[in-house]
C-alpha cells in the first residue's frame, strides 16, 4: 500500500507464536483424528485463531499438515548407542506402536494421492520423507566409520532395504509390523551391509 510518499508501507510481520500454535494444534489433532478427520475449523479452534489466519499462511490442509510434521518438535532423534544393530532398532521399533502405525496408515496414502496432483505438495512430501531418512543415514555412516558396514555400501539403498518392507506391510499387504518382524529385518540388513558382504 502506498502511504502518499511514494513508498509502500510494509504490513505487520507474521507472529511466530501464532504459527507455532497452529502447527502444534495441527500435530495434536493428527494424532487424535488422523488426516481425514482433521479440518481447518478444528485446527483454528484448537489454536485459538480464526480460519482466515490459517488460510493467509497455508493454501490448504495438506500443506498445513506437512509443515506441522516437519516442525522441529516432531523431528526424529538420531540414535547413538555405539552399535549399528542397536541404533537401527532404536529408530525402527517405535514404528511397531499402534498409534504410529495408525497415524501413518491414515496420513501418508492421502498425502501421496494429493501430491500426485500438486507439485508443490509433492516437493514438500519428498522433503519430509528425506528428513525421516537422514537419521538412518547418519547411523549407517557412523557404523561405516567403526568398520561395521561395507565401505562400498550404497547408504540410500541400505535405507530402502530397511524401510521398504515396513512400508509395504503397512500400506499394501496388511501383514504385521511387530517387534519380532523389525528385529528380523534389522538383523538381515545388518548382515547384508556388513564388511565383506
């Protein structure tokens, strides 16, 4: 807006505390009701803001959800037990919990379907998935430095070997992803990527 002096007035800067309240409300509601049950109305009510405040910041529910998921409070920690097997179990065993599985099953297929139609959302989803792979890459690289991993091992392929079967069971086959399954998977992958494998 021109203030008559030939210069544009800058609008009020965004309040970071409002953004945080919205993202926290979104994350909490995702846990409670899942992606399909989440509405902008519910987020606004939980965060104590108007719907217009949310729509000024995010185009829609999908972008809001991805930003909530990638907020720092939801970033996975990088295990560091000193052992490749123990680190991988510390990272993957939480995926056997019912709440984690229910959230993934409710959320990721819906986001993937929407991402097929929305390139901006697709980029955000790829960034989210990449963030979730980073801790595993760090675990494997540390293990490589300790001599637990073949120096020639492709780290991205190793992560695929660990994550792929879990995702397949969750989204397609319906087979269980329980602690015994994860332990068996981790043990086989650790042997497969070990020195001299």
